[in-house]
């Protein structure tokens, strides 16, 4: 397949790249004038590597402190506050293992990250300290063709909704995509090889281990894909990748190879579900809480899983569901078999050989019966329609505490 049309859509123009570089350089130089500590200030992330997607990126700036600080974030906060006051813009302090700062300047989103200046892994205090080393490693391997292939891989993964290491996604991080493309050498080779990935796959680009699945700590090898970090050989860079997203990605590569087309690079948009014969659809438009996307997205997903689990526990048949996360307005919908359940249902109890279980079951349920050596009880349903159950679930604290507000659509 010829990828020129896809690259036209996802690759910034030369002029755009130059504008972003000039703006980034200005911010770096400004911080250099107001931070009096011994620091190195550099651009990082995809903008530094030349692998960012048009209109879909943040400019990462790392402030590398050469002297140990009690709290790197508090030290940097002073400079961020001064810069934003001078530019008359707002900023946000994002809490994490080490706080960093976000602001939008000249319509570009910046993330200012405090890190300790390190040159070897033994000096690392926080995983973010390694980020500049990751950038340096990637730059030593990249050329313009491979940078474009990384863009294609990112866009492909975004379109298949398997991109992002956040806990509500559990997909491929940008760092993992970099390593994989550098390992395989091209987008086409990456897709072809990935289509043949097995239940457990190991990628060791620097050939450090004979078998990383056995030599790495077991806690690092629970994910289906083991990608040995080229900077820290004791780290599995893809540890957050879930089995679900791993298998989905493999299936999408197989589909793509059967019929390569531009549609595999198109980001899916939320479309209100249509009614289907014999099925009922429910749609919730959810306003997330304020905060870091990873945290608020995870909270909403827990609320969604709560609804799906309780629907199943109450014997309603969910045929399909999906959700589209957006920090401003998230959409969740599901289809359920359109039916009114019987007034009563049968609950299975313990086997009659389980004396303690039988005693407890009979104490809880006064009228039981035995069949094939197992106790059962007939109970009255509280919810006979999915609508009635959903009305109840969305009022429960477990759901309401994980979002700001919602509307049925």
C-alpha cells in the first residue's frame, strides 16, 4: 500500500514543524533565564524526535536538575508560575509520582517536567528521570523514513483504539511504538511480524537476554508482550499492555494485511447507536471529573464495568457495548436483549454434602428444594426490565462518585 495520502493527513508540514520548534526553543530559552539552578533544559517526547502527529501532541520540556532537590516539582513550580504570569496564561499542576505542569501557549500545549539529571540507571530516582535518555536513544536510531513509519504506527494504533498506556486504555505507549519500529525497521515489517505474534511475545532490541521471559523478574513479564527497555534492561516497557488490547491489535493487523486501506488509519468517532430489532439501546453522556485523564478515565471505566456486571448478575443479556472517552464529554452505550424477565428466578445453592454451606443457605432462605444433590431456592426478582435496573444503578454512590454528572440520551 502507498501511504502518501495517510502521511499527508497525519504529518505536520515543514512550516508547522519549524513554527513548533521556534516556539519550543523560545520557551526553553525563557526558562533558562529564570531558573538559577544548575540545570539542563531540553525538549523531549515526539516533538523532539520528529515523530509527532499533526494536531495531536504535547511539547514535552524536561528541566534536568543536576543537584539533588528535596522536591523537584516545588522547585520548578516557581519558574512555571513566573513564566505564565509574564505570558498572562493559566497553568495546571498535574499530580503523579512526581508532579509536572501543563499550560497552553500560542495554541500549543506544553508539559514542563522536572527530572533529576542522570546518565546511568543507578542514578534514577523516578521513572521520568529516564525520559531524556529514551529520547537520546531513539534519535540515535531514527531517520526521516523511520520517523514517518512511527507516525503511521501511532495512527494505526490510535485508529484501532489500542494506543496509550493509561490504565483506562492499557494499550501501546509511544515509547513502546518507538522501540518496536526501531526493532523491525519499517511499518510494513512491524505489521507483518505482529500479525504472527503468539500468546507471549518477547522483543529485545539490544539482544540483552537469551530469554527475557525467564530472566526478567516475574512481576515484569505478566503482560502478553515483553519489550525490554533499551535504557533499563530490568524493565518491561510494555508491562501495562492488556491481553485484550494485545489480541485486538493482532487481529487488526491480520485484517489490514488481507485488505490494506486508508480506513485503518481513520480515528473512529462516536455515533449514537441505532435501534436494533429485539434489542434495546441505552446511552449515557457522562461529564468526567476534573483531573488527569488517566485517573478520571479509570474512574469512569470502573463505573461502566459496575453497570455491565450488575446487568449480567441480574440475568439481562448484553449483546454489545462501547465507550468513547473525552475529558469534556464521554459517551457510553450498550445494547441489551429487549425483554421483561419472569417474576421469579432460581438461585443455585451448595451441594448437600457441604453441611456448613447447607446450614447457612437454609438460614438465609426459608423455602429451598433439592435437585441432583444441590440445593436451590426460588426468589422474586427486584428488577424485571433493564431500564428499571439502570435507573437504580446510576443512583448508587459507586457510580455517581466516579463522575461529575450524566444524562440519558
